[in-house]
C-alpha cells in the first residue's frame, strides 16, 4: 500500500508539473539561444542551468554580463533577486520535512513554480516530499535539456519573434491566478502590481523593478498573515 502511495505521489507530481514544464522548456530554449548570442560557451550555458537552476537569475546574469557588468554586481543582483526563495523555503519546510536528510536536496528546487504546486498539494494532503521531488525533478530536467537545445540552436532562432520569452510568464500567471484566494496572497499580488507600476513610472526601463518588487511585495502578505496572531 505504501509503495502504491509513493508511486501515486510521484506520478501525480509529474503529471501536474508537465504542463508548466513545457512552458519552462520554451523559456529555457530562449535562455540558451540568448546566452549563445551573448558569446557564452555551450558548456558555461548548460553548466549555469545545472548549478543555478533559476530562469530569472540566469536571464538577468546574461543581460548584465552582456552589458559589461562586473561579476560582483551580477552576484549581488542574483542574491537580491532570489531572496523570495527564503520565504518560499520557510513556507514549504513542513511539507518536505519527512524527507529528513534528503530535504537539503529538495531545497535546491525551491522556486516560484514548485512553490505554487507544492504549497497547494501540502494544504490539501499534508507533507509530501515525493510529490515535491517529482515536481522539481521534472522542472529541472526540462530546464537543463531546453538550455542545451537552445545553446545548440544558437543564432538560428529569434526567441522574441516566436514568442518563446512569453511562454513561461503567461503559463505561470494562469497557474497562479486560481491560488489567489486568501487575503494575504491577494494583498501580495496587488502590492506587487502597485510597486512594479510605481517603480516603472518613476524609473522607466530600469533593471531593478523585479528585484524591488520581489523583496517588498511579500512583506505585505507576511504582515497580514501575522496580524491576527498578534491581535
């Protein structure tokens, strides 16, 4: 019975991750192409996907290095951009806790998409590290392979012409909208919209909009979530 349950968790994780994995693959393809156009080597392009496994960070890194930014500024920006993963990890900790020592490996997969699927699963069925592992494993393989394919294609494809750069944001938005039910979550989303619009209004075209929004918008949700506890 336990074996059947484990197989079902893995199967469910794979099936629920698959639609978004297709969009991630399109985004990874775009990253691979852009990295090669920025004169990255194929090895560095793929190695970055295997070791970093963060589409937003890798895209920003490619853009900054292409623009001549220093390695230090790229590292600082990458850390700031991924600070939200600390909040994700704290929220997912209980759900992957049964994995014990393996939870450190699962923590490598903590990011936007696994957080949405994982948190939804944990709320309904409780802790399920196998499900989370299947989800992150599916995304990891999709991202790594698509990065490799993108690096092989190189200059033969224009990602913007084929809309590959929009595939991931659109699919992720479609996945995220149904989860906007609780007040803290809705408040975080609204705060993100307002902060992003405000930053772009006062500093149009700047490269820090995503970072600023990603750092400050979740604080609104955290405040509202803790407010009843302190009342």
